[in-house]
């Protein structure tokens, strides 16, 4: 309301002052709190992404990287018979990539079974025992075909692919084995010990290309 004398009332001045928030007021404290909360959440998200993204990449990276491997010459096919022969070999150019152990059995003129010595529980080395296999670490037992018969392993022992050249036996990549009825077959995928080849749980473990 205008003052009869031509001046202004005190109420108008109070309205103008109300347009500015007192830094010490509760309203200002709430605004600062919201701002700091937003900044904290934003920094937390950035730090979380910085930690999570590399971890996911490390976990899934091997799923998109093929394995480096070379055919390993294990000598004449005549060195092997119907009983398992343990063979230590290095699978690399000139024998400098990594050391492996395979149990080789000759099943026919050009037929062989080449079983890996890695237990399918936690990866301990298995040993032959009466034509079968046993893991000394946690009691895993396998039959002569590498099928689990007792203990914690989740699947049969891995098997190597093989070929014959010039009368010699050559081993290549190692694959996960799986049971199909009464047979054990070599799959076309690789899985680490403790990982399923088939079924719902197999999808929890990405399969690297071979």
C-alpha cells in the first residue's frame, strides 16, 4: 500500500528482502546438503565404475581371446598300447610354451584316448590307479574313461585332440569332456576345473573361443 505522503510501506521492503535467502537459514542448509549429497553420489559412481569396469574386463576378457597353442609331437604311435602311458610334453614352438601331462591309450591303429591329468574339482594332478584315475588332493575318483565315480569333481577329465602325421602322434588343444549316455566324448569348448559343460550352471562361465 502506498504511503499518503508519497513514500512506501515497510511491507514492500520486506518482500524485496525475501527474494534473498539468508546463508544461515534452514533453507540454505537444506540446499547445501542436497548439493553435497549429489556430489558425493556422483563421485561414488565414478569411483565405482573405475573399479568395476576393469574387473569385468579382466573376468570376461579371456572369453574373447583365443588360446595360443601348437601341436606337440609325442613320437611314434608304436610307443603306445592299450594301457595308459603318462607323457610329459611342452606345447610350444621349440617346447617353450607350457608343460602338460597326458595319459595316452591306444584304442586301435589310428584311434587314441588322450586324457589330461588335471582334476575337474580344483585342478590338482591326478594319477593312474589300476587303469583308472584318482586325485590325491580331495579324493576325486574316475574310471578308465575319465568319468567321475566318486568325490567332488563336476565332470569327466579333459581330453586332448590328436592327429597322426608321418607315423607320429601329435596332441593339440585340450577340451572339456562330457558324458553322453554311456560314452565320454570330447566337446568343442574349454572349461576350467569346477565348471559345468552343460546345463544352467554352464552359462555362468563364459567359454573362450578355441
